[in-house]
């Protein structure tokens, strides 16, 4: 395991980022959306846009933090790791079946 992935895991530095994603999933669930709806959302609320923007900002901040501490990092590996965690949240907070 790469040191920067171990850093993320041991210090939970992705926790705040993933909390925003979790809140987004709850919003989608509350509007009774399906995974297909996410491909072409029927509408966007201010809360959704705010959380989406915060998520992006926090992800960028995490990448910068990792680059500061570890120098050259494999951005795709970090992204894959975050996507894996997001997939687990998708299972925790399922959306409506099509």
C-alpha cells in the first residue's frame, strides 16, 4: 500500500469529504431518485449544488495536502481509493430501483 493511501486511512483525512458525499446520497434518496436519475438529474437543489461544490473543493484540498507531504502521488490511485469508499456509501445509502 502506498504511503499516501495509508495516510488517508490511518488519519481519516477523507472523512469530511465523504460526509459531504453521504449527505448528497441522503438528498437523492429523499427525492426518491434512482441511480439512473443521477445520469441526467431531473432537477438540482441549492443544497445539492452546495454539497457538490464543497465535495470538489475538499477533494482538491486533499490532493494538495497529499502532494505537499508525499511529493509525486498517483492521482488516479487516490481517485480510485475515494471512488471505492464512495461505492461503499452507495451500498449504505441505496437509491430507488429502476
